[in-house]
C-alpha cells in the first residue's frame, strides 16, 4: 500500500485592502497545482474565517483547493513553496496549508 497525503489550501477571496481577488488569480492557483500533480479540486462554496492579529479581529471569505498526492518529501516541499508564493502574491499575513495522511480504497 502506498502512502497518500491530502493538501488543502485556503485562499482568500478578498485582499487585505478589501478588494476582491480576481477570479483569474484563483484559476491560476488551481491550474498551478493541477499542472504539478495532474489534478486538483476546488470548492465553490465560501468558507468564512474569523481570526485575530495584534488585537485586531479579521473576517475572511475563503476558498479551498485540495489535492491528493503520494506522501513524499518532494511533494511536501513543493506545496510549502506554493504557499509561500501565493502568500506573497496575495499580500497575506498568512495562508493556511493543511495536510494529513489519507487512505484511498
């Protein structure tokens, strides 16, 4: 049995200054993951996040991209680099990247 890992990336639908993230950019993020792993999934529902930074409360509207890939150091490294690129590109304090082992039956 090979080991698999699911990566989930929560990307903001709005920039920190309140402007919406252009749909074209979200499409680029999805295509970047799909080009790397030959697949990617995207949820169209909006996820609402509430968080605090330096005493200020924020409310985000987020989208979720996810992909299931073999669990390898190479794939983990690539996803961490993806996060760093998109965090900078979208000028975010943080982007949530979640991963966990999965079993595919």
